[in-house]
C-alpha cells in the first residue's frame, strides 16, 4: 500500500506534510510525492507577473526555473525518504490561451474558463498511475491558490476516498478559514517526532529558490513549521465521514 501525496507545485506536499512523510518512510511505508504542475515550459518570454516571481526567486528562464525546482524537489524528497514523481502540466504563471494570451496575472483567482477541461485531463492522468490500494492525500486549498483549487478538483474526480492536508504556508494567514474548509469532515492526527520535525525542516530548506517567497523573513521557515507541528505534535488530516 503506497501513500500518494498530491502536490500542486514543486514544494507543496513537503511544506505541508514533510514530517509525516519522513515517519512513514522510516517505518517502511512506500511514499510518493506526485507534483502535478511540474511541466518544463517551452517559452521564449514571460508574463509581467512571472517576471516578478522569477526576480524574487533569483531564477532565469521558465525552463531553467522549473528544471531547478525539479532538482530541489528531488533533493527534498530524498531528505524524507520519498519518491518524487513529476507530471508535465504547467504552473498557472506559464499557461497561455491558444491565441497566446497569458491566462493568469495573479494566483488568487478562479480557474480561467478556457481551462474548464483541465481538471478532467489531470484526473485521467493521475488515475492511470494509481493502484486500488493507494492512499491518496490532497490539498484542502486553504488560501485559494488557483492551482491548488484546480488540483483538488482533479483529485476529487477520481471518485476514491481522500485525505486532505492544510496548505502551508497559506494556512498561517488564513487560520479562520480552516473551519470552513473542514466543515463536515472527520479529522485524524498522525504523530510526528522531533526527528521527523527536523527532517521536515531540512526538506523544506531544500527549496532554496522559493524561501523568500514562502516565508517572511526566510529565516522564519523553521519556526513556522515548528509552530504548526506543536499544535498537535503531529500532522492532522481531514477525511470524509464513512458512509453508513
């Protein structure tokens, strides 16, 4: 039985679940992190929005940036003993319409109407790789990032039992919304040791290109993860109540 953590981007599952992934791997459970939006763009230009994000991360072209982020993700997965799997769908900041229009100049927006079929396409791709006994873990979409929302839409189309994780670091600024996102769901806590917390912190630190955009200041990374861990001394998942 594998545990499959669905990650919208090349860092989300590690940010939110790294400590438990380490604990599971150490106990001999096969764990894989599937990053949906890890495609390497073939672009000779960037939108103004993407240029800003690249400036903050100190990276170059779209292809160079995603290649670097894939390498960071492989290193992070190795830190916690997981297998990294990268799919070829692209981050919203690189997606364009057939006419060449940039679809997103922000990330806290609804899915663009032209991409209405994309969640279904992603779901079919994921389904082709899943086994019947796999445990699938999906983002709650706290914070409302369009790519997180789209990923959850796709995963829910699989029609199988799911566990949901709270999106870090978005949760830190959206704690009140957690009650809304988890209404009607059951919760379960998985213990994470201090060694697991340390591995989690080290795993997230592997995403060096993203530190300045994820944590303010970047040096707060370890404290942010520790504060979240201390809320349960583990990791909480939410799941649909069992059918009666």
